[in-house]
């Protein structure tokens, strides 16, 4: 009998506990509500460089001699993407005479606001042997282009930069370059620029 009474008591406690849990659950049935902000998006900018193969590109200089000074030629670096870019230029010899390659000289300049090469507002980028232009040189842009993207040397989206170029063969080159030829590739590297105010999200 005693065991049965204890069992009844335990059963009663269990029922009471169960009722208590239901009561607790009901206590926390608060009102709730929810709102949302849909259509969040993240996208990356488009870095896109295109070149106008402009006056004198590629170089095709035939039968030149020591003392030769070429005409100013140029290529346009177009920012056809939607973020600012920095541009860098370098050369890579692809065949022929290393002696001639190292004797040839090249001047690189940014055209300035007048878009003309060989005028007073040109900004020199490089002046030396082709053979030493295997390191990248930044195409620093003139002030007229800065305003698009802050105080950096960026080419703004929709803008272009004119890169002026002139090749010469010094009179001191001598017979070492007699009857020689060389080929090379000109590379333009583009890199995302640092943004100023109003220049997008990069
Ligand atoms: Ca100029």
C-alpha cells in the first residue's frame, strides 16, 4: 500500500509539473512582428582598358640610321570601364638584335590637356633606351583628368589619356647596329585606381 501511495504522489507531481510547463509556455506567447528590406545587392566594378591603335602604332621604322629622330606618335588609353584606373607602360623584346634594342632610345610623355604630343604641356614619363623600359612606368595623367577622381593620377571612367612616344637612334650607335633588326611588344597594364569623392565604390 505504501508503494502505491508513493507512486500516486509521484504521478500527481508529474501532472502538476506538466500543467506548470504549459502555464509557462502560455506566459511567453508575446505579440511579434517582422519587417524586411529586400533586394540588397553587391556588385564589383568593371576595370576595362582599351587602346586606340593611333598614329604610328605599331612602330614600323625601316632603314633608319644613327642620328635618326622619329616623329611623335601616340596611342590613346581609354577607360571603358566604370571605375578609375591607373595605367602603366613597359616594353618586351620579342626577337632580333639585343644590341640594336639597347641602342634605340624612346621618349614617353603624357600629352597634357591639349591632347597634342611635342607641345609645352607634355609631362615626360620616360626618356632612355628601349632595353631599360622593361620595368613598368606609370602614365601619370595631367590635372585636367584629376578632377574626375580626386587627387590621384587616375584615368576616370569615360576618360582617355594620350600617351606620346618617339623613338630615336643616337649618332653614337655606330657599326654595331648596321643591318640589324629587332621586334618588341608594348604593354599597357591597367590597375584599379584609388578613389576620391564621387568615384564609385572601389
Ligand atoms: Ca601636349
